[in-house]
């Protein structure tokens, strides 16, 4: 078996964590220490993140979509396939080198998806794009860490706390969805989603499109269509 080759290292802003881009033959990996964040051969649950969200807002003709985390582009490519041809897709990536990798070493994985006219890639914290927009997005897709229990950056936790979830609720249009990827279940996060005013469903998906591999979790949380002053309807997930 071919050995892994270390291609590059990137510092995660706001902390001491480093990402390492590795390659073995035509396989790529992004790692934090000894933990693998993503692998070019394992993309099923990241694609499902966009597919599930797109299905929930299929009736929106020109959706505005915000993706937190570029990664290896699996969610972005699925979003381009799942959302309408008139969609606007903004990708917020905190680590500048990840964007550089997408156009360089990881080009075999990304292909031409970053050149799609619907796509805008911004370098920075997705939280800023959430808090500065009200009733703006039809879908917010978060895959910025290992899930609600952060691994690469402590500041990511604020996105998953009650105050952060309320900000995301405010950033969504009525009927909009928040989709969150996680490597594992988290019952307290499900409760926080409902406390924030979402109708929340926890969906278990396999890591690989073939239906094999580890079980990951995606939360699909919907902002209710409602008249001002009426309470949010709530759905208890699995």
C-alpha cells in the first residue's frame, strides 16, 4: 500500500489547531492531529446534508443557500444538483488554505464546481453571515466541524448553542431549513433546536453512498410558516 504524503498544513484561525492535507495515490484526507475530518472516498453523508435540505424547500424557485464549511466540496456539489438552476449558493470557509487546496491539490476532487455561476465562496466565519442577515436564507447548511461537539475550533460551539440557533432562525425565511451534519447523535442539541423555535428532525445516514460505513447524523430543522405572534410548531425527532 502506498504511504500517505503530507501535502500542506493550515492553521485554523482563532486557535492553535492545524489542518493537514494528506494524499495517498488518488485518495485525499484532511486531518486534525490523528483524527480524520474528511476523506475523498467517503462523501455520502456530506452529500445527504444538501439533498435533505433541497427536498424540504423544493418548491422555492430561487432559493438563497448558505453553506458553512467548504471541506472537499461534497455538500456544494450536491447543492448544485439539488437546488434549482436559479439558486444563489454562498459558501463560507474559515480557513483560507482550504479554498486554495480546492483550486490546487484538491482540484481532482472539486472539478469545476467552484466556477458555477450560482456559487460565491467567501473566506470567513459563517456565523457573521448568519447574524448580519434577517429573513434572508431559505437554507443554511452547517458542516463546520465534527458536529455540535466541536473538534477543530472552540468558537464553532457558538453556532450550536441556543443563542446561535436563535440567530440562525432569524436569518431564515419562513419555511426555511437549517441542516446540520454531525459524526454522532446529540440529544441535547435536538432539544436546543426545539427550544430555539425549530421543528427538528434527526436523520441517521451512512457515511458512504453505498449504504455502508459509519453512521452519521443530520438534523433538519424547519422554521415554521406563521403569522406574527403565533408560537412555532414543533416536531420531535427520532
